[in-house]
C-alpha cells in the first residue's frame, strides 16, 4: 500500500489498535481484556479484498443513536468502513432461517483471510439485529466477544446465560458450544480468536 491514501479500513485498524494498546478513551477499562486475551498482531499485511454487501449492513448504517459513550468512537469507525468490508455469513442459507441472513453479518478485519492478513489471531466485527436466535455452534479457536453497542444474551455450555452490553466480554473455550439471543436491541460485537483453528468455520450443533 506504499503511497496509497489511508482509507476507512486503515482508520478502523488504527482505532482498534489504540484501544487494544490502552491508548484511547476505553483505556479506562482495566485490565485491558483484549490485550490479555491476545496481544495486538505485528504481522499485518493489507490485502486487496473486494467489498461484499450484506442486508444487515444497511441496518447497521442507520444505527447512529443511543451509543455508549465509551464505545461510540469504535462504533463510528465501523460505520465509516461499511462500504469497504467483505461481509460474510459463515453458514449456508439452508442451515438457518432466511430471516437470519437479512439481519446478521460479520467481517474479518484481521486474520488469515482478513482485510489485514495475520496468522497470529482473528479480529471480526459481527452484527445481529433485534429478535434473532443464533443457534448453538462451536469451533476450535478460542474466542473473546466484546460488546460494542446494544445488548444480547450470551450462553455457553456449562455457564449461566448472561445479558451483556457495551464493554462487556465473554470467553468461549475451544470446541465449547455457545449461542446468542437478541431481544428489542441489536448488538454490534468485536470478536477476537486465538490459538488453533483460525481458518476453521463454525459448526452448528446437531438439533
Ligand atoms: Zn464462536
């Protein structure tokens, strides 16, 4: 990217790194759970990945009110990059109800197949609209969810379901089934993954 102008994905990466390194307003959250989970990667290489649209992105684009002051700048940085990101869905349309795919999407900012390639960790941003049930699934990589905006009930095998809002976090161990429910609110999350299985897709649990 020598000589190329900074774009909204670069700004999102830079803002996330400020938070990750404890240099931003969210530095008030101590200890820095993101860093404790995995340090910021030092092997990033920007990839030329074409944008991929998602219906959910249009819902997210309209979400500008009621933001938490601690996380609003990160939310805004995500909104700034909406048109550049390659939205993904992880599941086949036959696996989940069709309504799900109009109200959910995620993108890989950092990772083996992300906008910024890294082999050290994954960073995803995921959006789920109101009144959605994300069924139980699992994957090999260990995972930290960090809620940027909105709220949802997070549940995992062996733990009591809990409602999480802005700055709240939850951890999923390797292969631990977990699921999520939204109510009146949508939820925007930052998702970090570490360990083995960074390129592995999540698998839905058998019903
Ligand atoms: Zn997961």
